[in-house]
C-alpha cells in the first residue's frame, strides 16, 4: 500500500514563533468524529449542514452539577432558566423538567414560556422594556417582576390601580462589585442612593410592595469574589429596606453571568486554567450569604444561569465548501456557517474540530463564513493542517446565544437536533425554507406578476 | 529555478536560504516537490510522481503542486 | 549521588531576560548536587538552548496558552525519554498550569515546589490590597480594568503619570492619556485582560527574592536595590541592602500566608514608607545575585523538594554589587535545526 499523503507545506521561520508545536501534527490538532456517540457524518447525512446539535447528557449533567454546587451550600435555591440564552422549546422544556423556573426579558419570551405551559408564578420577568400590556398580563398571572426603572414603577402602579390591589415586585439594582464596565444602564444604582429613592417612591405610592432584590453584574464574570461582594451589598440593602420601610425581602435574585469553558478572545490562558470552577462561585456566594444574613434567615436565592448550563452542550457542524490561498500566503477556507449562526464569534475563540485525522504541517488559517460580507469570519487565526472541500468541522461550545441571535440574512437557518441520553436523535427545529422567509410578506396587487408559461 | 538551487535543504525538512538568511520548515511531500523542482521536472510530472508514490488522486496532487508553487513564489524562493 | 534532572524554564537570556539561566547556574554551583539542567523553551531561538555550559539539554514545549493536556504530555515525554525529577517554572504565564497539575505531575515523578492556586491568586495584581494591609506596608492606588472605558475612568482616579501594566508581563509609565491608551491596546493584544493601572510612587526601587517553605518559615531572603535599569525596567546594576522594614514585611508575608515556593517582592521605599508594587510567584531574573552572596535559593528549593538536608539560612552582607554584562557566542546551525525540526537540542 502507498504511504499516506499529506498536503505539501512550506513555512518561513519567524523569530519568536519558532515553536515546533505550533505546527506539529501531534499537538493543537483536534479530531471529533461523533457527538455523544452519534457520528458527525450520520448527523449531516440525515439533517444537512450546517447543523446545530445539543447534548441532553451534557445539559442535564451541567444542571445537576451546578444545582448541587449551590443547594448543598444554601438551603433555599431556585434556578431561573435564562430564555434568551437559548429558547428552543425542547431546551427550555428540558430545563423546566430539571426543576428550573423561567427567566424572561421580553413580552415575546414571556409568551413563549406561557405557551410551554409554565404558570405565571414560575416566571421571572426582567428587562428594560416591558410593554404595558405584557406587564399587565404578567401581573394578572402572578409573575415575579423585577422593576428596571422609574417609569416602570408608574406603569405597575397603573396596573395595581386597575386591579384594585397591592402588587409584590422586585427591584433591579446595579452596584459596584469590582466588575467593570459596571452595567449601570439596568436597574437602580445602589451606591448613589437611587435604589433607596425608588423604594421610598414605592412606599409613598402605597400600591407596590417591595419583596425581592435583583442584580445581574454582567456576563462571563471570571472572579468569584465579585458575586460575594454583590451578595453582601444586596443583603445589607435588604436590611436597610426592612428597617426603613418595613418591607420583607423574600428573594435575592443574583442573576447569572457565570462563564462556560469557552475561550474569551484576549484571555491568554486556556479556560480550564483561567476560570474558577462553579463550586468556587457557589462557595463564595454561600459564604457571603451566611456571613451577611441574620441566623436562621434564608431568603430564596435565585440564579439566572444560562451560559454556564447550555453553552458546552451546544455544537455546530459546518462543512468546508472552498479552500483558498490569500495574496499574503495565508490559507483560507469558506465554511457553510458563519457569523449568521455564530454571533458570539465576535467575542469567543471556538474549539474547532475536524471530522478525521489529516496529515501535514499545521498552518495558520482563517475560516470564513458563507456571507458575502467582509466581517463574516469564524476564526481569523486557527492552526489547521491543509483541509479539503467537503470536510466537516465541529465548532463548540456554541449552545449559548448563537441560536437565539442567529440571522436569516441571505441564508436559511439550519436544523437543530437534540441527542438524547440513550443516543436517540430528535429533530427539535426543522431547517428553514423560503416559506419561513416570505410568510409574513404581502405583495401589493400592482406588482403581482402574471405567471409565465 | 536558479534561486532553488542555492537553498540548503536537510532531510528533516529544514531549509536555509544562504542569500537572504531566511530559514524555512517544509513538510515531507513539500521536500519531494522541492527536490523535483530543483531537478527541473514540470508541475505535471511532479503531480504524477506524487500520485504514484502516495495515496492521492492526480487531480488533488495537481492542485497541491500548484498551491505549493504559489507558496514558493510568495516566499520569493522561485 | 545519582544525577538529578532539573527542568528550568525561562532560559531566554535576552534584553528582557527570563530567570532560567540564573536559576540553572545557581543549581550547577551546588557542589553536593549532580545536576543535569533540562532547558524548557518555547522558541528555538532562546539563548539558553545554545549555552551548553549551563543547560545540558533543551526541549521545546507547547505554549501554555494551548490545551493543558499537550503541555503535560510533553513533560511526561521528557520524563520518559530523558529524565525530569524536578521542574522550576520561571514564567508567570505557565505557573497556573503547573500549579493545577502539580499533584498529577508528582504522581509521575516530576516534583515542583509551588504555591497553591489560592496563594497564587492572592498575589494577583488585583488582590494586593489584602496582602498589603495584613503585612502593614502601603499600596499605591491600583485599579483593575477590562475595557477602554475602565482605563479612562481609572486614569481619572489614579492621576497622571500612571503605570499601565499587563496581566502577566510589562509595565509602562504613561504621562498622557494617549500614551496610556496606546500601551493599553498593545498589552491587551499580547497578554489579554485585565490591565492594571497604578499610581506612580517615588522612592528607591528595592526588591526581595525569597523562598517560603509552605509552613510559614523562610528558607532565605535577600534584599537588593536597583542602581540602574534597562529601558524595560530590568535591573542592570544593583546592590544588596538590609532595609529592616522591608525585610520584616516580607517575613510577615511568608508567615501570614504560609507561602510555598520562590517569590519576588517589588517595593518602592521612600524614607520610612514602603510601598508594595508587585509580588511575583517565582524566581526573579536576578536570582543569581542571591547565590553570589551566599544564598543559593534554587538549590535550597531542590533540596527541600527532594527531602534532602537544607543548610541553615546564612546571613548575607549589604553592599555587594551586581553587574550584568553582555556576552556573545557563535555556533553553527545544527542545534537550531534540531530545535526547529525535532523540538530538542543538542
């Protein structure tokens, strides 16, 4: 038999970049032939490419792991599934089956949760834009509402007036926990006294009863200590409210923002080394709570984790459709999935795995998506051996935000499948076709063309 | 081909250009192509030789030889 | 005694030198240890690879920024095929990886003497206030930033001039906002977030190299003052000092935090006031200075690591001079070729 073939490559050696492992086949090169035991080739054959693939095994494992981390350290823990992270119905249903309530940030998400059968009292309604009608429905159905701004206090008071009863609501805070930039555009600022003023205003109005505090520091927070500082400040503020206005704070919603093992661009070390484990977050939060709360007082601790639960359970299979050599000598590939499906490529450097072993020296390569736009880059610099057209790449972790933020710009959105714990593959969203793009369009009569033929 | 003949090439894939002082690393099949180019073989003949020696189709080999030649040109080696 | 294979990284003895050569040279000077120095390099052009009177054999390692498994696999490969009994990692960027895998490496017979991950995080530039307050020295106003907005805000609070520092390496004194922004971008591109913005304090730049035993005891300390530095702020000439306040603070640091392993504490001393600038959880590039005045810390580390007797801590004299100089070696391409194609040399 003839020896295996490797594509020919020649590279100039540059000072400071003469590290053989950058190019060596044994290192930095990743192959994935299956996801949870289901061959990548079979998945594509049956459902097409590109394809979003979710692992039920990883989803449940992540949930259990995180829930255990918190519930073994604090007696009153509730998870609110962050819909915006991934609101495919099957994913949400799985999260609810695990015991999560719903955390929504818009009227659309609220309706989605209701349509999935989640009762109003198991929905947390957050966000800067809650339309009056959505707000009224949410109130009627008993949802937990975290107030974002003063106009929402007015809006809720109008609802209370209409219903003729007092409403229990939560207050969203923004505060300095050492995380910058501070997300000061959401909620009421703690340190400046704005939050206290808001509570005073509620008390004065007499229609709203403040019974919860909410604060979401940001996203991909790599310092467990930030949550401890946040919790400390929230508890202290809760005590102040109880003393000043007689409110009783029944829940502390500390938001999400826990990182997944994804590689944020601009972080030098790999995520396994750079990121604290979820237990470290749980420990910091539980310790801060125990220290700050009165003995025997255990208000409900709500976590709105999204990314940390779903990101690593999501994969995107894409196919190489063209190979190019750029004028500067860089190897380039065109894949059938780009930033239309991988919005988070802006911030994260994905793990990119090939569907088979390929011989040859690694080259610094760029992967472009299918869009006819210069910004459509999946990875501007990835070490890959020379790939051929038709090869599949599995991109991960992509479970968080990529599906919900995917675009229909010039391409159809692909199918999504869920691999069950016994290896069964369920289609959870069909691939789109022209009807999905045009269904809502209406043609003025004067443009209607006569059928040709 | 003049430039190619001046290169110092070792069998482990290390290439040194005494004229410019540049060093290069080249893969096994790249070494084969470099050697044949130095001996004055045509691209077509080199592709055929690759296809005979290795597990690769003639079409892929032709494509790769052309691509490799482009790299050499880019590196100012031919 | 059997030959000991000791891995030393940071053998990049360039104008911004890594600590490796000073550490390796110290080990070679312990007359009771038969040391074979294994250079652990990241680039085929690291000078240590070619300094055969200090480094016996060198291996190229995959970058610590890649997958951790490849890194560990490479160390195990060296263990199997050459020998590796102890590793002294000398570069900030690789320390988290070594700390994380310390127990596993020890199971394979590769020993390290490093702080715990908790201790390592504690000396992070964003946590120095906790340390400074516990060992009663001052800290210049310090802000940790993760965005350009954060940088501008921090500059307002800290004032100009300000030091702008990378999370692993490099620090620039910036006199204008524009200068700070430009260095900020360079630092982010090279070393990522966060970026540290620090008030500039004046005084004498004094440093201490030390070794903690992990139980609150010191295995040796030497204090120096930098007399002249390079454009990158690296020591060029220095003198040993015994500043009691600084030495007491460092002893307190070892005691209070039960520091395990080598460290460098950088201070600014202004009369009675000692400012803590930075704590590096590894040997500094000038470690040979301590060896030269009678305190061979790398050898003491190896002895401690292997359970060999560690002699009592000797005293050192203030007023000894350290003079760095340049030197050239000429060699042919053979070792370079090997380092490039095989990843090891000679």
